[in-house]
C-alpha cells in the first residue's frame, strides 16, 4: 500500500512540479508513493464556480468558502487511506521540521490543503480539526509551493526512495546538528586544497573532523539547535 498524498488546490497544474523530477519523480513512477490532486474549482458555486467571497467584518482580499472547501475535503477523504493526517499549509501554523517529516513518513499518507487569497474560513478548520503547518516566517501567495516543500522532505524519507548512496542518516538535523562541509575532486581548485584529513584514508580521523566541523557550524549558525542538542546529551 503506497504512501498517498492528496492535495486540495485551485492550481492542480502546479503538481507534480519538481516532485516529478529526480529521486521523488522516480519514486512516484515506481509506485513508492502516490500523488492525487483534488481541484478546488470543481466544487465551486454557480456558473462561475466561485470558491471565495469577501471577508466578514470587511477588509482587503477574499476568503475561501467553507462549504466549497468542506466538499473538497470530503471528496479527498473518501479516496485517502484511513489515518492520514489533514493539514492546512498556513503561515500561522506550527513550523515544519525534519522531525515532523520523519513522523509523517511513517503514516499512511497526508491530505494537504493549499490556501489562496486570505486563506480558509475558520469554521472549516474547526469543523475538521485541521492541523496548520507553516514552512517558515514569510508569506507566500499560495500553499502549493509549501505543499511541495513538505512532500519533498517527507517522500525522500519513505522506505526505498533514497538508495544507500544518499542515506538520510548523516544529513543535517538527523542528529540535531548541521552537516559538515563536503568536498570532491579536483584536489586543488583556485589555490584551495581539500582538507588533508579527508584524503588521509583514516576513517576515525575523518569522523572526528566531521563531527567537530558539524558542531562548530551549528554553534555559529544555529545557537537554537546547539542549545537543544546540548539538552539531549546525557
Ligand atoms: N492571510 C494569511 C495570513 O496572514 O496568515 C496569508 C494568506 S497567504 C497570502 C495565502 C496562502 O498561502 C495561505 O492560505 C497558505 O495556504 C499559503 N501560505 C502562505 N505563506 C505560507 C507559509 N509560510 N507556510 C505555509 N503556507 C503558506
């Protein structure tokens, strides 16, 4: 039973986007995961298939109607695996992390709601008890790119998607730290040499160097992660 992504969106043509390329695209073709879009427009009202209306209380912009979104959610749900979480991409949501990606990869799938305009009517969020997730502290025009960010991070963690050659085990965040710098041939470029320890063939020394670099980078760039890392050490 393949991990299943359902995406409710006004712009189904935005999918699979870059998810159709490289590792995630190959995995999609190989059936390691499935991607279904639910076109919100199809649930719109009247001849013009209206999906939005003006905000109650006034103000700028438009709000997605709860009846229209509700019908789309019911349809998405009918073709989703039981136990797949329902998530609304929203700048007000809980910040997306590698830990959340790891957890979501163990579920049967996910149903993602892409907002547009000023977002969803609050009643639809309350009625379906929808979890809100943000990909960062900035405002995008719509949820489609955010949905693709989440799906990319989750899908690469599904069993069989990454080969051994691209293991996720030593990446940034896997142990709460940022990854060490990487080098490849040529051995010297623009007068810059690869750190000699990496060419020494001494695996223990390489590991020690990588760990030290990883800790140094995390301390310098992400004091928040560094403090959390210190807290998890015994
Ligand atoms: N009025 C909303 C607010 O101030 O919180 C912003 C709406 S935004 C213009 C339109 C849609 O883009 C949102 O409904 C959401 O689906 C998506 N979006 C924008 N920024 C996002 C972010 N940082 N993370 C996830 N989704 C985002």
